[in-house]
């Protein structure tokens, strides 16, 4: 064929990058000259050049990893034409929720420049070079900067948007539910019309992409089901190359055919569902037609589509971690060369006479050179600050070498630094460490002080490159919301806890048009504990909503809605059920601000309940699980419903995600109704002293506050005075070190909660004794009092023997005081 020579050259280029030998003499590629191309030939040529350029990026990117310049690479080779077709219907305001194969799409929409692709591959920490993550995410992980430098929303309707990618398979699917549902709400809720920077009448479409292997995950099926139920405008593209790494489709899904499995979701007029398409990944014309049809249905009618793109190839293998030649047969590899989308598109151009072989070769050479130049520029930009730091360090080391008996070793080290053209900051710190190790007992401190100062300065400066923006840290952060204490009339009415919350939520829904609430039984029933009772009827179906039993996509729904400017209050019915959704919350929500360097945010409020009830699955307090898996999310543990209302109102005034865990047996307990309930704000990270004391500090939260206070009354009868502190939030924890102030007074401390031993109690102990230096004030060993190592057994006695009771607190505190003054407090 006319293009065979050039194509062999390109494949040889791939082989060089992979350092493999291949016999290409038998290469044969079928023609498609009978296709009638509707697009202008100039557009087809541009598309081919874009696809060729993207393939070249994949080839050179892989080479950078194999040479050691980058740590890992994963690329979009073989999917170029399908992604170009998708890009043609992707408009400003649309949102992508995809995975790490969409580089051609990113080039097409300007989400990547050639240079920024390589900058991310090298983990360049300057966000002006890697705008997606500032070096925090691996290559092909996209994240449009949706926020300005102050952390405020930009006009999202004027941007091509990619929500932040997640490596974990199918993890992009739950978020897609909320991203798409937002268009439904913006179209159907007139009160949202003022939020024009987020939507133009709900016309935005969400484009999801996923690999065929990941479609075996539960996240995929749960999200597809939820999108269908919500009639949300999403177009889900499945890039199907027949494998999930090394595992073929036959071992991934029933019958090995995703189209057949998905057929039950097919759209039926009056019933809903998805328009289903199946199209070959090399078929340029059909791909363009399919995406145009799917886009029109989604944008105009909010009918979702699934586009199953088959016959795709992956010429460079799954990633730089291995070679697909290890698990694919020779016949399969030969078939993939036949199906590769680039030669098909190139053949169209030549068969139609829209270009000559010589012109195409010249363009291909030009595009290869362009990619090579971008790669070189990105590498030099990445190395420039490191080489400058190395020069600075060399100057310091040279001064030391002049007076050290290790001069020859230091000189050799300097030589290595000077000749190293592939520096990492680790190399510089290891060089400092090595020099100080050599001379630590040889030279006086004044001679090593400059290099130590440089090390410490760099630690602080460079630490900022890797440790910032776990939370938004914007001026809207809820930690900056000033507290407002509840105010009570002299004869304040006593009402049940759920009624307090009901009034709070009613007020929030009234005052904030962007607030939506949803979860299992939240809508018509008003939640199982009646916090939303009657509020769906009052505020409407688009403000208070029921969902199916699907915790993972409830959380994804919340994340997606929050990323489009809404303020969701999403409910997981019981704290124990967080386990269903912990992956989505941990890998997506908790890391969103961090992994995008505050380029994106999702101020989700997650409402749940736990603690004091009886039973293995409804009484849990897995707080250790939450505080360790959800760094990047506030963990709030109110002791009663007035305090919970104040926390909700603080969070809605801020811009960061949070979990609020209400006390399960507090809904029927009566509380005084504050006259200023809608104004109450509870500060985050500020403990409250519930009872002052002098002998022992008891640190606790949630349902255990009442337990501690009751024990305090009994202990007082024996002359023991305990100070009871409610931490109010686990994350953040005691920002002002109030607990240490108490410990300075009592010199003894007990950490009390309902988590398993070593859970949240160990976290609190570490924070107070180590981080806050509380160990200095201890006169007795610190103690913890927790639930049993197992879950709570059912029934009254199950609770009594599983969770800390008033008696347990009494005995533990008395034991501490007996050790201090055995005569005054004899063994009880």
C-alpha cells in the first residue's frame, strides 16, 4: 500500500521505544476506500495529524519512562480516532469523567499541550507546567482548573471541563452520576437560574469513559443503573480492546460481550433507559455519526447513551510496567495491526486523493519533530530549577571539602552532581546527608551550619510542593466561620432531637436554593428518623429526593453535584454502611483538593448516624477507619442535635467536604430549642469543656459525652473531680490545644470513645501527647477506654458488655486516682 513504508517507520519508532525486535515484513492493512466521508477533507487531515501526534507522544512518553526520566507511563494509543470523534461534540460547559487513556481527547480540546503532557509525565511540581495536578498525579490524569487562585469558582460554562481522574478502576463512574444529574436539576428547578456560571439551562452533557475491563466492577453497574433512573444526560464510552491488562473479556464479563449484557438498559419510549451503540474503533465516519446522534439526544432530551467502541487496539501494551506480547498470541498481535485506527484513517486520506504520500510523510515528520521539541522543552523546564539548586549546593559543599579530611570523597560527590543531567530533589538531600555523615564529628558546628540551614530551608520550601491543599485553605474554609452560640429564652421549649434537625434542614432548604438533600428514604418518608419529615412536600422533588439502596453512587452523586456548584446533603443511613462507599470517599472526595492542587473542590456534606444502638450493623463507631481513610474531609461528631444543626450551618457557610455523624439514640431525646437556631454556628476543631474538673481530663465526643457526664456525677460523690471535654470534631482536631491546657491542670488523662481499641482513641492520644506535647504534663500513665475489639452484640446486655458504660468510666477514673492516692481512694 501507498502508506506502508511510512507506517512501518512509525512502528519501528514504537519498537525502538520498547527496545523490542519485531518482524514487520508481513504487515497487511485492509482498505476502507468505499467509505463516503461527510467531513471536509481538511478536517479529516487535521484529525489524522492530531491522532498521529498523539501516537507519537505515547511512543516517546514510553521511552522517557524506560530511560528512567519518568517513573511510570500509561497511554491512549489505539484509541485516537474514537476520542477525536468524541471531542467533536464536546462543548464548553460539558464535563468529562474518565480514565487514564483519553490523551487524544485532551489534545483535541486543549486540556493538554504537548509540553504539559510531558511535564506531568516528569511530575513537574509547578502548576503552570502541569496545570492538572502540579506533579501529584501520574500522566494522563486530567483535571481542569475549575477554581481561581483564591479557590473560588470560575465560569464553568465557558470551559472544557475534565473532572479529576482517579486511577482506581471504575472510580470515575460514581461521580458521573452527580455530574449528569446536575444538568437535570439546573433544567428543572427554576430557583437555580441565578447560578448561571455553572449551567446554561441544564444543556451540559457529561462524557464518561471507561475501559472494558473496569466494566466488571460494581461501580460501573451501580452508576449505569443510577444514571438511567435519574434520566441524566450522560454519554458513557467503553473503550474495548478485548482485555483488562492480561485478562480477556471472556473472563471479565458473562458471555464476554458487554453489548449483550447492557441490552437490558436499552431505551424504551415512556420508560427510559439508554440509547445503545456499538461501533468499531477504526471506523472514523461511523464514530462521528454515533457521537453526533448521542450528543443530540443527551443535550436536547436528556436521554443518556452508552457507546461500546470495539475492535480497539493497544499497540504499546497496558502500561510501561509490562509488555502485551507476554499474554497475547502472535495471531492476536497480527490482528491488532490490522485493526489499528491510524492506518485506516491514513488510508482514507490517500484513497480519496486528499493528500499524497509525500505530503503525509512531510507532515508526519513535522509532527514527530514537534513532539520531540515539546518533550525536550518540558524536560529542560523541569530540570532547570533542580540544576540551579544543585549549583547552590555544590558551592556549599566545596567550602566544606576545603577543610575536611574527606576531601576526595566530597570532590567525587561534587563531580557526580555536576554531571547528573537527570536530577531529582532526592539526590540533593541524599548528598547533604552523606556530607554531614562524613564530617559530623570532624568539623565545628559553624562550618556545617550553612549546609544544614540550606537543608532545612529546602525541607520547608519543598514540603510545600507536596503537602498543601489537603483542604481548600481558601477564605471560605469552614474553619474560619465565626462561632455563634445557641441562645435560649427563659422558658425555651423542649422538643425532640429530630424536630431540632427538621427545623434546621427546613431553614437551610429555604435559604439556600443550591442545597439539595437525598438518600435512602430521605424523600417521601423524611428519613428513617424523621429529620426531613414533610420537607419533600414543602420544597419539592428536586430539593429533597429519595435514592435507591446504592451507597457508592449516593456518594458519587454528591461529589458530582458539588463539583457543579450545588450543595448536596447526602445521607448514608447508618455509619456502618460507609464501608460500601469508602473507596469513592477516600480515593475521590478526600483527595480531590490535594491531587488537583486546589484546582477542583466538592463541598459535600455527608449525613449519617451511629454510636449508641444495639446490633452488629447498626451501632458501629468505626471512627478510626474514617479519620485515616478520609484525610481531606472534616469528621464531625456532635453530641446532640442542636450541636449538629450548628455544624451543618457552619459547613454550608464554607467550601470543604465533611461527614456529620449524629447520635443514633438522640433523635427522641428532648433538647431545648434555641431562639436563634438558624444562626447557630459550631466551630470546627474547637473542643468544648462540658464540665470543669481538677483530677482527670476525660476527652470524648458524641454519645459518650453523656456517659462521661453521668460518671462525673458519681465520681464527685467520692471527691474525684473530672474535666469532661467534647472535641466536637475529630478532623480537624483541637486546633487551639485546649486539651493540653486542661492536662496542665489535671496532669492525668483518659480518652473515651466507642471505637475499637486503638482506633480513634489512639488517634486522639497521639494528637494530644505527641503533636501537642501533652506528655510533658503527665503525672500518671495516659489511658483509653473504648468499645470491645468486636462489633456490638444485639440487645441491652449486648450493648452493656460491648460499649463503655457509666460504670466503666467510673471504674477507670477511680483506678487512675487509686494509683495516685490509694488511701484516699481504696480499691473499689
